[in-house]
């Protein structure tokens, strides 16, 4: 149940990679005055740290080496007024831009499948959401991190559409990538996320599906606000 003192809830946004989960979750948080927590960025941050410290070489993840690094990693978020969103820091260093590279994307599913990594980050996420009034996106928020979340969304979109979105995002940042490489990465990440042994990507039984393949940002927000109103009406009964 939500905290009756602040009448705020936990909103879990799960789904496939490159569905715009983070962008949508940020918009929801801004609209409601909630706190946004980008869990995907947290797994990317661990992956980046592992790459920079030799625990990943030539795309091969040394799980034992990654686990040994976990005690050295402190992840924090700081609001950036210029972006109107929070930036992620590892041990005090800004890594917001570094975690979005294709190199990190190619390894993050392997790193996030390591039980010790998930245990550490899930504990951090649960503490962040303890007071509710948060919007959290990821792969297992509604199933593992906050199975009692009052509103759970599961986002999906056609893989080709997702690849095109990711391609435009990376090209806008000046990165030289091919659409074929991005689509291959999207499909490989889907397979890895759904088949991993620990906290695989799956839709919570009480999650509401949002297929945004052919929806504008405004249409998605209108759809969400209707669902949010329904949940809040139930909460007030």
C-alpha cells in the first residue's frame, strides 16, 4: 500500500531495450513531481567501470572480476538543471555520456545477469524508493524490485522501430554506427534479457502493456494519465 501521508505511489516501468522507457519515465516523474530513478543507467555504470578496470576484454565478461569490483563502486544521481534530469556518477565522476556507447550496450546484458550485481543494485533501488513517490524503469522493477508497486507498465515496440530510434539517438550524439549493428544489438539484448537465469525480463501479471511503436510522446502521456487516474481513484477508496 502507498504511504497515506503523502498519497504517492511507486510506478514501475519495465520493458524491452530502446523502447524509450527512461525518456517516458522521466516525463512521468516531471509531470507528477515524482523522483525518477534510471536503473538501466546503474547497470550501464557497473558495465563501464568493469570495462575501464579490465573485467571485460574483447567483449568477454569475467564475472569473478566484475564481482570483485562491486565493493569499489558507489553510484549516485545528481539533478542537472541544464538537462532537467539527473546525471549518474560513479565514485563522484560524471559518467552520463560514457555509459551510452555501443561498447557498453554490447556488454550490459551479460553484466546485469550476474547475481551479485543484481543483488547490490536491487538493494540500492529499494532503498531509493522506500518513501515512494518514485518512477523507476528497468527490466525487473515490477517483478523483483517493487512487486508491490501500485502501477506497473510494460513497454514494448517493434525491434526495427526501436533500432531506428536508437540509431538516431546515437547519430545525434556524433557516434558513427550502422542501423544494422544497432538492430542486431537490440535483438541480442532482447534474447539475453529474457533468457538469463536471474531476474529475466518478463511482464508482471498485473502490468499494463504499452506498445508505443506508432505512438507520439504526447499520445503516450495521455494514455498514461488515464491509467494513473484509475489507480489513484482505487487508492482513495
